[in-house]
C-alpha cells in the first residue's frame, strides 16, 4: 500500500504568492521522496521548503500517483507562472564524459556504460559543466517528463541530475576533500582535486556499514590516507551522527557539511538541519 508522509513544511514570511513570476521552483525527485524549494532570484534566498516521504513505491507509475496526489492538494505547485522550474533526478543512472571525448551522437552509448536506457521509455538529457570540462548524460522517464510538462505548459522545465548538483556544490566549497551525499537507499561520493573531477559515483546501501565499506574502498582506490584526508558528509537522513561516528572509527577527520555558503536562508529555516538538501540547494547555481 502506498503512503505519503509530509516531513518538512517551511514557508518564510517573505514568500508572496503574488510574486511567483520572479520565483524559481526546484523539485528533487527520488523514488521514495519528493523535496521542493522556492528561491527568490532577486535576493538569492530560499523562502520555501517542503518534503514528502513515500512508502510502497517501486515503479515510476506509483511515483506518479504520489506526485498527482501532492499536486492536487498543493495550490502553489499547480501555479503555472513560475520564473523557472527545475527537476533534479535522484538515481544511479548517469555518466560523466570529459569534453575531449564529447560526441553527442555517441551519448547513449556513453550512458549505457553505467545505466539502462530504453529509447521508448526514456529521454536523454545532458548538463554541461564548463568549469569541470565535462558533460553529464542522464535519462528521464518519458511518463514522468510528460506529466511534468503537462503541469507547466508554458515553462520549459530544466532537468538535472543529483551528481551534477552535488559537484556544483563541491566547486563552491573550494576544498580538496572526499565528500559524501546520502539519500534514501543510495549515496554519492565525490572527490575534486584542484577543481578537477577525480571521482564521482553513486552506490546503493541498506545500512551504515555499507556506506563505510564503499567509502573505505574508494579511498583505497584513490590512494587517500585515512589519517590525513578530510571527509565531509551531507544527508537528508536523520542518522547522520551515527554515520559520522562510524566513519571516524577508521578516518581521522570527518565532519558534517552545511548549506551552500553563497545562498541566503532566513531564520525560519532553522527548523531544517544544516546538512539537509545540499544537492538541491546547490542546483540553484548550477542552472543560473
């Protein structure tokens, strides 16, 4: 049985429904949850945040049923006059290709090195990372994309991927450290060195021990010392302190990450943990 549970609802007093035309709406879609936020583009400030958890969802059709239920009961989401609508897809289906190997005709072949792609079920999308000299290819389910287009008929929805947003946030941090972003059932590990991608991938997990295993495996593959390498963890899950403690058993310097420093958040967002939704918030500057 499918169930929908709201987990956070924050609307700052600065939000004005009459000014939606100057606001950007950002959606983060995961098979088990929806997060959304609204940015005031003139103030570079996040003024609304909501999240919903789903249970019993295993297929896109069931996810769409959840989204339809939320849209039917949320008059803000049905507004069609947003300045911009962005959809961030959270899954393990992506590939990054350096510009030197960029070949749009071979894009699907590149993607299929790391993901399934069915041209009858998926649309291919790309995000160019000029600062990183790379391009990210990822699929979006046709049924999902068609439904979103129907909701926002007068807006060209921009699609992006979890890891594109994650890397954009790491660029802004300007630190050479191993970074971890945790979502339900999957997490990403990224490592930039002098603003170049050294590693980015997304792994499945069912326990904190799985996260520890993959982190130590990646560090070993990259030749990173557990004694000297800094590790930063972001998470939308509540057990981040437990995960940090487990990692610190083997890694000396592990810290919990914070929101992107170049964005403004009003006091009403104190209700949201600082380590929450780093990727979603980082998407704001990826697609400016």
